[in-house]
C-alpha cells in the first residue's frame, strides 16, 4: 500500500491488533508495499477497530427487532432471523467445543447453496475462524489445492459431497477433521443440546474473514483474503447504493456462495438490509423459475446466459414478482439487455466485480441506463483507465481498468500480487473505454482468462486435464465467441498416432475433462489439428487460435 494518507481520503495505514490466535492468514498477507490502497471515504464505511461481520450482519439484525422477519426461504426449510441466529450460535458452540476451532483457523465449507451452508458460514464468522467456501462441483484434486494453499484443518460438508473432501484430505493430511451437516449426522444430533447464544470472537476489522479462491490465467489457485470490513463494505457500497433495497424484497439467483458474487447477493446483502433470500433447491433454471414463482422473489442475480434461459421460461412460469435483475460475472451484451427488457419490461442492472475486490465496483443502476455500457463507478470506489506506461488514457480511448476502494486484492502467499496491484490500484485484467459522462464501456479481457457463463476458467488447467487422456499429444485451450453463451471454452487437440479424430473422440475428451476437474470447465467445442501454431522458439501462439 502506498505509504501515508492521500489528501481528502481515509486510507487504512496500520493493521489493528489481531483477534486471531492462529495467525496464519495475517502472517501470509502480501508485503505491505504490495497492498492496494484501501480507501474508506463514505460515512457508512467508517468501521470500528474491533469488528466481527457475523455480529454486524446477524446479531445486530435481531437486536434491531427484526428477529421475526424471514431470513431464508427454501423448499427444504425456512428460517427467520431469530431462528438463523440460534442455529448459527449452536453450530458455533459445536465448532469450538467439539472440533476445537480457534480464531484464525481455516474451515472448508463444501456444499450447494442452502440453509445449512448459510448457517455454517455464519457460525464460522462468529468463532473468528476463516471461511473457505468451495464450489460444489470441485473434484478432489481441486479441493486438495485449496486445502494446501490455505492450510485448511477443518471442514463442514454436505453429506452428498463429502467423499471428494475425504479423498482430498488423504493427499493433504493437514485437513484433520471433517464433519457433515444433515438430519442423520453426528453434528445434527449434537446441536439441540448446545446453547442458543454465543459470545462472538473479538476480531479486528482487518482480520481475515474469508479466503475466496480464483484460478486466474494459469490454473494455479489464488487465495483472495478478505477482511471483516471487506464483507460489510460490499453491502455498504453496491448492496446499498447500487440496489437500494426495499424492506419487502426477496433476493434469489444462481451464483454459488463460493463465488463472492453469490455470497454477497444471498448472504451478506439481505442480512445487512434485514430482508429475505429464497434459495432454489437444485441447480438449473427450471428450479430457479420455480423458486421465483413459489416465494415471489423480487430481485434476481445471475449471469447474462441466465437471462437468456429465463426468457425461454417466461411464458411457462409466473415471474411477475421480479422488480430488479442484476447481471454480472461476464460482459452483458446490449442484445441480451434489450431482449430481456422487451420480454419482461425490466432493464437489467449490469455490473463488473472481481473476486479480488469481493464484489461489484462499477454498475449501471440508479441512473439513466446506457444500454451496452457497464455503468459508472459505485459510490465508495474510484476507477481510471491506464495505458502501458501507467498514465491515465484520454476519455474515449481504451485502457486497462484500475480500481481502488474499501476492498482490494490481497493474495495469500502469492507472487502474482505484484502484477495485480500497482501504485495502490487494483488492475482487474479488463480493457474498457470511458465516455465524457463517466460511463464505462467494456472492450475485452487483457489476459488469457476465459470468462464463460459467469465462471472464470483458466485455459492451462483444462489443457492439463486433456493431456492426461491417452489419445492427446498436444492441446491448447482458448475462449471462443458463442451466440448463446457469449464465450465458450474451445480446445484444439493434436492426437497421438493411432487415434482417429471425430465426434466420438471429441465427446470422450469432454467427458474425460468433466471427470477430472469441475464439469463447468469442460471444452464445449473440440477441434482437431495436425499441429499447433508456435513461434520459432516453440512458444504457443494462442492469438492465432482465437
């Protein structure tokens, strides 16, 4: 972080005394000179030195007299805020008493969006431990990388997904304790005997609350550390100013809690506003539409592809309760925005965020919408576009997006920190142009990251999976334009002698990738080549494949 305080800005300059007994995360933050400037220049961002986001989001909501309000609806079960608080407190006691968790320990949370996962997340916050929420589709190999990177010693899992966690623990024995939630579990049997109140950990505002993992362009996981203040800041910036929540709203959508897009939308934002969330009982847009229809959800969060799917279901479900719809995860094409508006009468709220900054920092909401533009900077953040020399480019020219605000990139123990943060600004890897009214217009990615259907996918990780198939001699993976999904993963494959190219082998390669890494990463298109384009020194020329 740039030394000193900039004129007119409240910049975090000194760490507070930690409330963590296990200091792993604090000791493995980047060197201070590589930190982004963390700027808290709105009154609502003036957080106290001692801060536990679980206390602020859950206990304070009940203290305000909102305990009887519904916190979460689902087909399996629903909870008021008072009920959610009691369950989180009982589980927090179990974490401390039975699992031996102390403040600062990392806890893997592995399961689909649901009430149990929400209770677990709050319980971890209350104990002062660090939540490491993972994609439910992750295979054992991907989980093992997360466990190793975060030195994760404890896990709470959905029973249907626990085998992958156990397999990962066999290769990473640092994960010593695995518990499952669910009706027939030992954990569930013990919880009724635990107290319904809990003394929350005395954490600092800049103690790490969660590690959010993103693959980036290389496929090696990066652990983005976010403070207790960061969790609240995403609600007090975009959640407050971009969404302007009404007291009767009900949020719903598709992104997993493991994505900070989903964590904010379905856990943090509703609690900060004292409103409800409705969670679909399974993945897929039929289940989403049923959830909207059943619980009369008002506010939807999904990626652009999701709005295409929603339009196809518009006449078969009653979705008239929707009032606000947020699109993020990838660029929103003007054609989808216009088509959805024509179908629903609603104008999509577009936004760009990053795991490194925890949530959305530029959005098109609360102002005249310029279709095709991502919008303007969310209050609490600052953004500029820079050239290769680091200087700001003139209005109308394309430049690299640089952002700063109350949240920022803090990679845990990772040399890539120096590339993401420069002179106190976060460089997101996106190219934009800005018009004279301050609207940002997306141009492209500046790196090799593939963003498809809201998921960040690293080409090299898919390549590694393909190379383990006995038919593959060489391969390269890039993002390819697609009318339906915006961008898809496309693989170019050179076969070993004795193998025949064709649809049968392409399907076999796709199935192999799905079985090796998370299924959403598989190549939706496979092309066979005699050779890959390379430079004279043998370096792959991905741009030619694009």
